[in-house]
C-alpha cells in the first residue's frame, strides 16, 4: 500500500529520543525550551510555545486572546474539526466563511461580505482562524487588512504549513497572524508523534499561553502578587490545563526540524512532478497562490465529475494507492448541525468536498511509487 502521508524517522531521531529516556528529565527538562528556541528561529518568530497537540495550541491561543462566551470565532468549513472546536471549547459561537476554489481556504471576498453583515447586527468575530490548507498560506494580506478594519485577531492554523513561505517570509513570522499554530502529528511535515506549537511575536500572548499550558501556575516571582513563601512556592494565576509536551517529543521534534528544508524541497519536487504528469486529466490541480510557497502537506485534486469520486477512490484503494479526502465540511458534522448549521450553508465548500481527493505525497516517496500513483490515477479516471 502506498500511503497518502507517512512520517520519516531516521537513526538520528531514535538516538535523540533514547538519549532523553536515559536522562534525568522525561518532562519539564531542557529539551522543550531548546526545541521551542530552534523552532522560533526556523520560522523567524519571537516566541514558540510547544504543547501536546496542535489542537491544544489552537485552544491556548484562543484562551490567551480572551475568547469566551459571547464571542464569535470564524473559520473555514474545509478544515479538521479542531479548528472550529477550539472556539466552542472557549464557550464562543463558531461560524464559517465559505472557501474559494483557488486556495481551498476562506475567500477574502466572502469574508468581507460576512463582516459587513456581522457589523450591522453587532456580531463581529473576536478571532478568525484561517487554515493554510494543504500547506499553502492563503491570501493573508487581505485577511490582515480586514482585521485592522474590523478589529479581529488572527490565529493561523498552519498545521499543514511549517516551512512554507508567504510573500518571501516563513509562515509563522508574525507579519499577518497574531498567533500561528503548527501540528507535529505523524502525517504532517515534521513529527513529534503527537504535538504542536503556537508561535507569536507578542510576548504577552506568549507568556499567557505558557501559563495556560501548565495549569495557570507559575513559579516566577515577578508574576506573583506577593513575595514567595519559600522554594516550594507557586501561584495559580488563572485557570489552565496540562497541555505540556514531553522531553522525548521535543527531542524528536528538534531532530526532525533539522530536515525541515529538505522535506519541503522534496515535497515541492513531488508536487511539481504531479503537476506535469496529471495536467491533461479531467481534474483540477492545486493552483499556486501568488506569493505563496506551499509546504505541500497534501496534494488535493478535484475531479470534474463528483459522481465518480467514490468509484475512483475505491479503484485506487484496490490498486493499493491509499487516497484520502480532506475534509468533510465541518458544518455538516452532526455536532454542528445540532447547533443549527445545515447542508447548503457553504456551497463552495460542499462542492469542493464532493470532488476532492488527496493523493499520496510524503518525503520518502520514490520515483517508482509516484509513477505508479500517476499510472493508477490515469487508469481509474478512464
Ligand atoms: C492536524 C490538524 C489539526 C490538529 O492537529 P493535532 O496536532 O492532531 O491536534 C488541526 N487543524 C488542521 C488543519 C490539521 O490538519
């Protein structure tokens, strides 16, 4: 079976993890801060806060930005459910902005229309979570200028996009988003098994995310409201969680991070080859966004004929090509339907979903495997 995505673990990664297992700290040691520093440097951000998943990173980002009951959080219907759920977990109302078929992400024109309507009824969002779908940053400059006019914060869900660039700068550099989140789940660009990180250039937001990541508890005297009672002393300043990353995960992450550049390069080459070899089929290929250099987490094609999607999917599976579909529109999930969303609410997203197919793409993919995928797809579409 050729998987749609797959982690790449080398001897160096294993050694790094084993070294931690033989060391003094399995958690709350030196590896997490070292990984955070390396990661912040890699994406040109001031602060990185590593946690046990990207979902946790999105959650602490929302909490640190003060999202609460009575607030509105908007995201794309075409994302993993976590991007929307974190708003709900903070007690906020969640809404969606329909995508366009160029970016597979929030359409800035739809966004502006929706903001104008929301302003009239006094329901402007506190936070918008655009998704760097497939590894490609969306039109962040437009979203950023709307954020200034309508006073919302931006959390970029770049779970797919570590190592990607936008307007010549790394995603996560903080020029467009208040907080950017990356995931280290094994199918993503680099992995820590489970894990994620929130990066920000705002020191206050970073401090607050660090606090919330670990029970809202601090041992930093400067943050306390009275003098320390002794070396054991700590204070809980607000309500927090235990979202900490382990030392083993951080060591794996730091080892993987050394290969971020080569991974993105390999993914880009594979995507280019797909582009050349699939261009005369009855499908739409991913369109590059101007100024964006994708990390190519996913290669999503859109079939012209939605009625054939299941058949093509099944045929490829039979040929041991593990295709996938990213994503089922979040507003069509039973949980969101209970909240009042209906099929038909976001027609472009639903059309996208009905025709989408993610074909295999991972750094260890061989030429032979890619040729086989191309060949099988051509057969399946015949
Ligand atoms: C993977 C993913 C997440 C969740 O990441 P975890 O690290 O598994 O919590 C969130 N959003 C998007 C777009 C993702 O692809």
